[in-house]
């Protein structure tokens, strides 16, 4: 029996729509990927051309995560099973309605 993930992997190599769905499913688990503390201070804004755009609620988190970028890319690519992600860009902004100072 083919697992849903295997089917999605196969379809994602043939159809862009399924490729986008695979990325969205992976990044919907952002809190599991980075842990609850980091997830409270960040959110995935978008993915374009292999670059993940992350919003951070504080410049300290931006600095810390910039230093962890290689580790985060490795985790994302391991979870995806392929080298889907090449870069991560961070910016300061609103995260889950939290207003910045």
C-alpha cells in the first residue's frame, strides 16, 4: 500500500501544484521543526525559488536565527527528503497578532 506521503512525493516531481502542497504541508509543521519557543517568535511568510522567508517578532530572534540558518536549512531539507530549500531570509514583523515595539 502506498503511503500518502509517498504518493505526494511522486506527484510533486511531476506537477507544480503538488510540489507547492508538499512545501506547505512541511512548513505547516514549523513548530515541530524549530520547537515551541522559536515558533512563538516566528512564522513562515512564504517560499519562493527555494528561499524560505521568515518573520521574527524581535531583532534578537532575527540575529539568533541567522546564526542558526545552516542548521535550519539542514533540518528542512532532511524533513522534505530532498534539497528543496537553498536559503532562509529573516525580517522583523508581526507574528500571530503580536504588536512590535
